[in-house]
C-alpha cells in the first residue's frame, strides 16, 4: 500500500516537472511583460501628472497676474482649476492601473471583462466625466453672468443697495448650484439605466408633503425673498412693521430684526409682514402745529413764524427747503392752530420738528405773543347770587349760636335750662 502511494506521488512530481519545463519560458515571458506594463503605466502616470500640473499652474499664474476683473469674469476660476486637476489626477491614477491590470490578465489568458463590456464601461465613464465637467462649467458661467448683472446695477456709494445686491447675488448663485447639480445627478443615474421617473415622482410627493407640513417656513422664505428683491426696506432704515417701530438691523430669508429706539430687539417672521411703513425713503415732511390765543393778532403771529422759519432754514442742514407757514388750520376751543411744514432728510424730521417747536416758542415770546392755555369762564345771575348770599348768612348765624351754647354749657343755669327743656328735674 505504501509503495503504491509512493509511486503516485512520484508520478505527480514528474508531471509537474514536465509541465514547468514545457511552460517555464512562456511564464517567464508573461511575467516580464507584466512588469514592463506596470513600469510603463507608472512612468506614464507620473509624466502626465507633471504635464497636467505645469499646464494648470501656468494658466492659474497668468490669470493671477492679470487684473482682478478679468479673473472674476473667467469661466475657469481657481476653485474650478483645482477641482479639475484633482479629478484628472485621480482618473489617471486609478484608470491607468485598472487598464494595466486588464492587460496583465490578458497576458496570462485570463479574461474577466469582455471587449464589449470594457467599451461600455469606458463610454459610461466618459459620459459621467463630461456631465460633471459640463455642470461645473455651467455653474461658473451662470455665476459670472449673475455677478456681471449685479455689478452693472450696483450703487457702490449706497450701502443699503450694495448689501441688497450682494444678498441677491449669493442667493441666486446658491440656487443655480443646487439646480445644476440636481440635474447632473439625474443625468448620471440615467447613464446607469436607473429609472429616474420614479425617483422624481417620489421626490415630488415628498416635497409636497414637506411643503404642507412646513407652510409657515415656506411662506417666510418666499416673503423674505420678495422683501429683498423688491427692496421694501433695508438695513439701517427706520420702519414701522406690524406695530413694531425701530431701526432694521438684519434682513434674512426667514426673519428680520428690528431694534426699537428704547433698545429692545424685535425678531419678526417674514411671512407675518403684511404692512410696512418706511420712514427712511425719499423726502420726509416735518409737521408742526402752533397754537395762538384768540386775543392775539393772527397775521402778526404768522409773520413772526415765517421769519423764524427762514432763519431755521439757513441754520439747519436737515431742512431741505424753506419751511412753509400754511396758515390757520383749526379754530380750537381755546386757541387758533397754525400749521408749518418743512421738507427734511429721511429719519431726521423728528429732530427738525423738535427744533422748530423750540425756535417758534422763543420767537413768539420775544414778540410778546401769548401761547394759550386751557381756561374756563363762569357766568351767574344776580338773583341766584343774592339767594346764595342769604343762605350763607343763615348758615353763619346757626353756626355762631351753636358755638355760644357750647361755651355756656358748663354753667348751672345752662344745665337747669337744658333739663327744663327736656322735661326733667334737678336733684
């Protein structure tokens, strides 16, 4: 038994030696070819990487040496160049070694992927690369167009307009980026024969559900976009929003912040804003009402007010035009009301009104014109006056009698008289 096993092992060894002797030369050749393929692949990858880095670095250096406007308007920005370089280097590394592995397997007569499959994979990879590069170029082109549009309409000396343009520019660039990448993702899924119709339908239903569940959030965002786009109010404006009056400190897509003049910070959701009063846009009108006594000369008072208005116009920079004394606007209970109006700078007309009141008061005092105060005049008839005097006299007599009785109440005679009046006796 042991001899038969020994013979079998010798037979196996002999056959192996014969196989190696016959195919050793061929295997050595295949191994050398594989090493050559790996070496050539490594050299090609390194060489192409250096060429690629040199080309992209020279291009970025030329753009950096140019003016800033040309750099901002170029389609290939610095971030685009860096992303493209990383993408190409990654494709060169993994793609080169992948094709080297396929060649080595083919040298050893091992066919894992057929030629048709390899062609299909290569076509899909090229399509994916084309979609990604096209999406990035489209995003850069759209951002350049948006930037040029807002640069053309931006007022550099106006902080509010500049900030509004910057906010809209960032918002539109972000929206463009999300839309382009979403379309690129759907296109890549279609390249791999994925049914994107069902995905889009599911996304639509999900978006509808989220929209119903977050109606207030969607309303706030949409309202915030139109507040910024229509420039209803800006940072630094003095406004009255839904009863909240103060200075706008911040405007966002969801909320805006208003600081009251007493210091409180109010945060208002944009969806709740239905009415806005802006005190910082355009020419404002300072309104002052001066009350004159009925006994005074109205024409003289108007002349004094007009003269003081001319002085205030010369001395106050916040007044844009000569104040106008419009005349008598009301005959009140105790005064004749005269109205004065003065065009003033935005958000300055409160100070103008206060200063004009002070000046008008001093001017009227210097002219001896009285500013009225509430008064009441009572009229009584003579008969009623006599009746009132007689009643007062009778009350005074009764009071005097009671006082004298109280003074004599301590004497015996007075006590005897009091008891007799009550019907009693003295013990």
